């Protein structure tokens, strides 16, 4: 697959996701870029995965076809403001944060954006996760299938209505 992926944030969950994706060979290391707030975190990611790294969220968003927002929820609005100009109508933004609805996130972007909400759980760290997922109306079936295939690289995936996504997180946590 020739898609490029960016992970904005490189904590434990992003690392689990990157590891699963690379192990599956769906995406090659040169087609993955990660951001972090510190050079030390980026160095660790580069050494662990052989992926591209940058401190610049905007650069990573410009690079990618699929952007995973894997920062802590309290940083979402700041990061979205940083990357909004780079998110074009053909890019997919995948969120990994509880409680932030598709409607809220689209409002923060201030434009129509292809958004997918996910709720992975900690067993993803060992490839045995369970991820609930939903998307807004701008994400088509082929795109949703692609996102689900990526998510399946670190566990199982279940499509759920958005109103149940936080329940999934509470139950599977």
C-alpha cells in the first residue's frame, strides 16, 4: 500500500498502533512519520521503528494521507489549529481520544473533514486490543475499510454508533 500515515503524538497507544501496522507490512516504515514534543521521544521512536520523525505537527500532517491524532485530549484543539491548513478534503483524520465527538472536532477544524473516532484499549499494546470505531458522513466505505484494516493490525475492531463509543471505552478499559 502506498498510503502515508502520520501519528501526531507518540505515547504508548501510538507506539502500539505503529508496531502493529509495521508488523503487518501494510505500510512501510518510510511511509510513517511521527511527532512528539521532545527530541528524546522522537529518537526512541526512530530507533524502535525506523520511521520518520519531526517536532512539527504541520509538516507531518502535510506528509500524510491519514493523520492519527494521538495526543492527549487536552491538546487536541491546539494541535488541530496547527494542522488545519494541511488537512485537505482527501485526507482522513483518525482520533484516539475519549469524549471528543465528531461534531465537536469538525467544529474545531472549522470545515468539512473526514473524521474517524476510535476507542482502542490497552491490550493493543500486546496486539490483543479491541477498538470501537465510527466515522462521519464524509468518510466513504472504502476509506472506512482501510482504516479498519489498519486498526486490525493490533487487535479486533467493531463498528459502533458514535453514541456508544464512550461506553465501549468504559467497558473495555
